């Protein structure tokens, strides 16, 4: 069994790297943030206030989340193309504060990790979701570089982007994700810290692949 947990704040390149590494080692890639994003999207669509625990509980009871061929499905609808906006980033961060929401996402995540070898990416995988993961990595990068990466991502996707606004939102989301009561973003004591500020994407992928190989003895 091989479970690779990759945690860290937004914009560190976690998703791209986790995906590439999963492909190299033949592992399943699981993006837990996509589940919080899908729930944030549903709350926005249905006018459910993320601070209203009872309303969110009602919503969760009627919600299914699935990964089908790498795409995120919310109640059977492929929402992958709708959940990468700044608005949904904040909605996801807001709704992820609630313990009932985290319990739902944790259940789906743990089930997936029990059936296959995975690279799972998020904020609390190494601390809470799979604390006994064979490989734990905590990725960071400076706030400026992370905001710039988000900005470039949005532009590349043909979306509107305002760097100053993204920088402020990045800081707000970091603060919120690191200061919530339940499973805040933090490095697990036994996670390897990887600062990606000065790494190219290729260097970053190689660094993670080397770590996996040296810890597990598996080659890519
Ligand atoms: O990784 P991301 O940017 O797609 O995550 C969106 C939000 O979801 C993030 O701001 C906080 C929340 N999240 C979380 O609380 N725990 C996780 N394991 C993954 C994401």
C-alpha cells in the first residue's frame, strides 16, 4: 500500500505536481480541495450560508460527490470547469471550516485511499485524513509567488485576473485555512518541508519523485 499525502497552502503548485507524480508512479490522484470547492459551489447556487450549520447539514444530506475519470461530479453533474474561480476558492474555504463538512469529505477521501494507492492533496491529509501515510510532504512558497502562479493560471485559462486582488485573497484564505478550529492547515511533524519558491515545475516534480523513491524504494 502506498499513500502519498501532499499538503500546503494554495498556489504552491501542489495540484500540478501531485498529478504528474501520480502518473509517474501509477498512483491515483485525489484532489480533496475539489470536493470542498464542489460543496462551496452548491452552497452558493442554493443560497446556503456557509456559517449556518443547520442549513449546511440539510444540504449535505442531499449531496453526492464523486470522481469520475479524474473529473469532479456534484450530484451527478461534472462541475470540474466551474470550480476554479476566485469566488469558489473563498466559498470552499468558508464551508471547509465546518466539522460536518470536513467529516463528509474525509469519509469520501479515506474510502478512496483504502481501495487504491494514491497521491492525495489538500490541507490536512498528513495531519488528519491519512496520518499514517507512507510519504508526507508539506509544500510552501512565498505569498507573492503563489499569488502570481494563481494569476498566471487564470490568465492561461482565459479568465479575468487582477494580481492585487488575488494577492489579498490568497492571504485571506491562508489565514482562514490556518486558523480554523477543525483540522487547520499545518505541517505534520513527520512531513518533509518543500519550499517551491525557486523551483521550476520540472524541478519540483523531480524533487517529490525523488522523495517518494528514497522513502519507499519504489522507482518511477
Ligand atoms: O486546494 P484548493 O485551493 O482547491 O482548496 C480549496 C479550499 O478548500 C481551501 O481554501 C481550504 C479547503 N480545503 C481544506 O480545508 N482541506 C483540504 N484537505 C483541501 C481543501
